[in-house]
C-alpha cells in the first residue's frame, strides 16, 4: 500500500481535486481503494452540501426501489426441467428418423414378399436421437449441464426416454402397417439403446451409437437385403432371447453411472 496522503490532500481531493496534479489524484485514488481509514477521512472531509446531496440521492433511490415494479417472474424451474428431458437439437434428428420409418413402411407395402425394412431398421431407430441427446455439439449449455449435480446417467436416461416416447409409438404404427409383431419391433430397439448407453459412458455416446448401428447394418441389414430372407435374429422364435438381452443390458447400464461423471469421456 502507498503511504497515507495527508489530511490536507484528502480534503482538497474531496473538494474535487481541481488544484491537485494528475499524479497526486491517481495516487490518492489507488490508495483509497486499499485503505479503509483514508476512505473514512475522505467521507468526513466532504462539504456539508455534498453530504446533503448524497443523502437526497440515496433517499430517492430507496423510494424508487420500493415503489418500482415487482421483479420479473423467475422462469428457471421450467427451463431446468426442460433441459433434463430435452435438447432442441433432437427435433431434426427425430424428424429424420420418423421420415425414414415412413419410407421403410412404404417400401415394405410396395414389395410385401421381401423382408420388412421397418423390422430391419427398428432396432437402430432411436440411436441418432440418443447420440444427439448427449452430445457437446448439440447442446449449447453442455458444460453447464454436465457440471450440474443432477447430470450424468440420469439425465441421459431422461433424454433417452424422450426419444423413445417419440420413436416407440412410431414403431408401433409402422409395425402394424407392415404386419410385424410389436415385440420384435420393440425389444431389439430397447436392447440396442441400452447397449449404446452402456458403451457410451466409456467410449462416448456418439461413437457407441455409430458402433452399434454399424454392427447391426453390417451383420443383419446388408445380409438380409442380399439374401432376401428374414434373418434368424428377427424371427418370432428370437423374442425370448431379445427379452433376456434387454434385461441384461439394462442391468449393465444401471452399474455404469460412474462412467458419466467425466466431461472428457463423452462426445
Ligand atoms: Zn490510508
């Protein structure tokens, strides 16, 4: 701290400092920032009319604050709740998925003798939405949200529930249109979603969605298109296996909540 300015300098500063050179004014101001004693001396050195003016300003501000309009309503709870369940970037991806399902239904109805495309793509239908639901690229408030105590696996599960709330009814409708059993539409879809979330904590949800989707397309969709025969994994006899796999993968996801506590592991 600089040395205390003497009382005469403080008094002249309190009068406006017109007769003080700039270097003195600056050194007084720097000193006043760090010295409560000199701030008290400065307050005592102001002229009575200046103190009266300050008192009038303070009283007027108090009245204006008391008589002013009430504070604007706080909208944070809705905003917070919405972000737990939804990120707006999901909209276009869900729209695209619904469009693809509709096209698959039209193709299935046009060529009823071939394996249903609706059945083939149902397992991977929620994956684009799940990948976007937990992506730093899609959510502008990503760092804030992920750093919040309520984030992590529970938030991803809530947003996944939002995705499924759109996709599952669409699967039910297109599955009925394509005359496919609903269990074979739903269970592989839930199993692939759970696999994506289970792997996502370690490798990133987007990478996990790409891997699960890629494996499904390479191992099931492409061979089916080539052979024009319904694969074993999508025949009604496979339903109990899918049910078991879904339960096992869901149990695995329940044990991976710690994976979602790291910012760097997700993308
Ligand atoms: Zn001082």
